[in-house]
C-alpha cells in the first residue's frame, strides 16, 4: 500500500489549521478570549478542532465567523446598492 505524502506547499494552499495563538492574532483578540468563548455553553466563538489536548482553528472557520459578526447599520449605503455591488 503506498504511503500518503504531501508537499508542504500543497498542504498550506488548502485550508490550514491555526494554533490558538495564530487564531487570536488573526482575530485581533487575546488568546484567553478564545478560551472563554470555547468554555461557554453553548460555545460563542468560532468553530474549533480538538486534537488531543491541542486546539486548532481552520482559517476558513475564522473568516466565516468574522463575517457572521458583521453588523450592518439600518439605512446604510449597502441597503441602497444591489446585492452584487455590496
């Protein structure tokens, strides 16, 4: 049976897993904030992956979560534009 191998560039070109430190830096929040969000019932922060005792975040999950946090003010210019121009 052939052993699976990957090229480092192929791996990072997909959806990388970030450490808690990297995820916190990407979101601009302290690492402890991510821990608090994970410990709430239900969790309130971005989706995470537990591998053993380590926590990881997919970059796409962080970006998706950020998009969900976006607040559009009522009467903003975005409401006057067609959806493809927002």
